[in-house]
C-alpha cells in the first residue's frame, strides 16, 4: 500500500499515511488532530543493476546522432 507524506500547517509536523491509491487525494488529519494539512510531493528512487546482456540500440539512419551526425552542419 502506498505511503503519502503530509505536513500540518497548524503545528508544522510531517507525517505519513498509508492508504490505497484510490484515496490518494483524500484529506488527512495530523496525529495531533489538526485538519489543516497539505500533501507533500515525494520523490521515487528507481534503482537497478544497470547491467544488460543486450547492447543498447543504435539510432536509425546510421548517423552518429546529434546535429553534426545528422548532416545538418556545414
């Protein structure tokens, strides 16, 4: 279940609420009981090994890419 971060405008505390995505826009009450809260934007870290058995695909057209690789420079 996703967790959403909120900040209380009344007391300044930051807290998390776990709820289904269907309730993501529902208001949240801070642990101290205040209703004046705002949902914070959170960042998502996507990690991986960065390893692949296949080489990266080459751009179509056989050029080196970029402006000069495409022949638009004189």
